[in-house]
C-alpha cells in the first residue's frame, strides 16, 4: 500500500480546486491541479500520472508547497536577460538605410546583401561588414528583391497575341 502524501494545511481542497480553475498560466494550473488531487487523498504518483508530469517534479512541487505555501506555486517572473547589442546601425541609420533601399543601389542594380554590407561599412566607418549582415539588414527593413519575369530572347509578341486569340 502506498503512502498518501502530506500537505501542509495552507489551503483547503476547495481553495486548491478554485486556484486550479482560476489559473491563467498552464504550468501554474497543473501545479494547482496536482495539489488539489493530492488533497483529495491521492498519492503523489497517482496525481502526477493524472496531471501528466514526472513523479520527481511532482514531489518537488509538493515539497516546495509544504515549505513556502502558495508562493511556491506561482511562477516567478525572472528579469529579462540583457543581451549584448550587436546592432551595427542605430535607429537613425536604419531609417536612412530604409530610405536608400527605396531608391537605386550605387551601381543602379537591385539591392543585395553585399551591396547593403558595403553601404553599412561606409556609414559606420568600418573596413568591411559581412555579406550575411547585409542580407539580415535587408530583411530587417522588409526589403524583397522585385524584378520582372524573364522573357525568352526569341519570344515574338505578335505571335503570342495570335496564340492567345485563337486559344
């Protein structure tokens, strides 16, 4: 016979059920459901199987609830990690790039990753910027190369129109 888990009497079974039903985050809801099932005299193993979580994780939830009470079940919001800024262009320079992309490229062709990389290198005073970074900035600006469909060199427009009329 398995032992029924002990829960400290912080909340009644009805309050645990209410917290389970009112939880907005799925992880929190599962934790409350686990505690509610255990409060209804289930074992940790049975309750973990019903909720669909690992037995060891369920034991850790019960242990932390017994030690800390309700605060152990709520998700702790961790401060967002500060990532190092690898941005080559600041917001003003990015806007300038967007405006430049609306016009023609320096060689009057279609903008490409290497051309944008060269533009960035000149703008920020670097010797060189990777072609991939140029492509990333093209995508960041929402640019997609638009070019007309290619036509066959031997294509005769008059013959094509006759074909369209007769078909």
